[in-house]
């Protein structure tokens, strides 16, 4: 049949996805219909190639998580080109780590996160205490450079291969570190009060030689009592 079109159109070329993942542009045979599908085969966009050989297709939903898309061109006779693939930008941050726990000795942080992402543990000053890659089962175990046993609050984030970083999860260390002994301790001349310095907000207790409590007070924010 001389009217039949048995030749496949050329596959689309020069494919580009916008940074926000909503637009795919490229070039193709004039008049062909370009169809974009996701990895599951769902059509997420299409467009007709204009007279200048270019097309602009709206993608819905936006593709911003590193998805692999398949792009084909179909001519008026229904012939479909070979499929070409393009990878969407990954601008989606991973979810924050979950089930985050700090070991009793303060040396290991465990939890769950996005497989393949890198989990980083930092102290309140922003110093990195440890990092590890989340396993294929979604779990991680991070050895820390120093034991965290004094009630410190730690920040735990997950960063994917594209450099996107999650919101931080937090974990608070147990306080198993005894405060330093009170200093500058003085008894008033009338013997009715004791003053000195100690760890802020700690409770200072005064006992006699027999172990009986004579008094107690909370050290102020400046360490005085």
C-alpha cells in the first residue's frame, strides 16, 4: 500500500527537563506526538513537535526525585519510535532519619533512613561526630568519635547522592557524667549558710560527718549557690 507509513519516526533528541521537573523540551520529527512515561509505564506528559522541530511537554506530576523517564515519538500512521530515556533532576530531600537511638555508652547512633543516603551526626556546635551510609535494608549504625554521656542533644540528618539534606532528627544523650565537685566552698561566720560554685542547675547537698543532710540548694545559671 503506497499510502502506508511503515517507517518509524526518529526518536526525540536533545531532551532537557526543567529544574523544577515540570517541563520536558527537545527535538523530533515535525508533526509527531511525543509521549513521556514514567518507570511504571504511566503517561505523564505529551506534546506535538512544532514546525521548527522542537517540542515542549508539561510533566504532571513534577519529576524531581531522580526518576528515569521514557520518551517516544508517534507519527500520524501510528508508528512509534525507539524509546529514549532521561533522568529527572533529584531536588527532593530524603525524609529525616527515624527510630534514632544513642547507645547507653554514648558511642553509637542507630536508626533508619533512605537506603544509600549518608547519615551525619553533629553536636550542638555543629561539629561532626560520625557518619555512615544507610544500608539496603534502610538501617544505619554510626560510631561516634567521642562518647556522648552528658545530656547532649545531637542532630542527625540524611543526605542523598544528589546532595539534598533532610530535616534534622534529634536524639538526647543520657546524662551519666557526674558533675565536678563544688569549689570555693565557704561556711559563713555564724555557721548558718554555705556558699560556693558548682555545675549550673545541679543540686548541692551539705551533710555532716554522720551523713545527715544539713541543707541543699540548686546552683544558679552562673554556677553559684
